[in-house]
């Protein structure tokens, strides 16, 4: 089966719809940040110094019925397993409360558990209510389809599973943009030049940006045209 999508392109298509169209064993690496299902009018965050609800910050794309969300992510994991080459890797960010659950689902699907990566925020959002611990880290599961085919160990300093960064230093206005240096490191470690990296929730194009910088091919899916335009703008800057 031939690849149904043009490579080095972000396609305006739903993640699962795009994944289902991909041939078996056609992708070398998946790096992605799906919705966390945390958008709510009852939860708050901060943007530009203003306290707002997570629903206002993220929008309807980040709100699911809990049962539907579980089925959704499980199908994403299943499709990623199908499209990855033997030995290919999946890095998927998740909310903390779901990280272990989705690791178990990935292993049940056939993935091999390798590690959990943690992004530590040097400047976490203040606790306005002062009724709980401040949220200062995010998690990313790392699993492989069998034994890892590629792991380009960079150095003892760089290949630790904790990455520290300061929130607010973003390339775009996307509300959940991940730090470019961290994504760059993942792509560099778990793929080789010329290989194909998939991000089915491409967002503002961080994965694509890292792929271009490192000489990897990329393929992305994203339903919000606003985010696709953000990604295309940063990729044009990369090419300039």
C-alpha cells in the first residue's frame, strides 16, 4: 500500500481518520501531544497574567466524556502500534492522572514499556487558592514496538528522563506548545536522518520544526486551521 499523504506536510484531518489511512509499518517514530481532557469551566489557569478557565484557555477540542476519552486514546495507541515499523518508538504526552493507565494500555496492545519522561517547570503557575500542591511537571510515556531499533545516546547529561524549562518561552501562541529543545532531543535520539516522523496532533508544529532542523521527514495531522497556520509560519522561518 502506498502512502496516501504528501510528506513534509501538515494535513487538515482528524488524528484518528489520518492514522487509519496510513499503511502498516510505514512510520519510524511517533511524537505527539494529544488532548489531556482537562478543559473545564471549573478549573483555572493563567494566561498573560490573567486567571482564566481551562475551557477558555484550551477550548472544546480538549473536552471529552471520560469514557469516550479513554476509548479515543486507546484507539490512538492501537493505531500508532499498527503504523510503526518494528522497533519504532512512540512518545506521547499525557495528563499525570492518566499516564500510568495509558502506559498499561500501550503494553496490553503490544508495546514495550521503556521509560517515562518528565518536563519540570522552573516557574509553575502560582496556586491562587493555596489549597493544593502547585503543578510543576508534565509526563510523557516512551514505549517501543518490540526492541528499540534506534536510540542515539547523546551524552550522560542529555539522556536523562527529566527536562527542566521555563514556561512562557514559546514560539507561538498555541496554549499547549511543548518546549522545542525537548522535542528536538526526542527526535534526535529516536530517529535517524531521512526517516519519517509522525505527529497526529501536530498543533503549532513543534515536531515538524525539529524534523526539518534534523533532516527527518515529517507527517502531521491537525484539525484547527489556526494552528496549521502557526506551524506553517514557523516552518517558513526555519527555511529562511
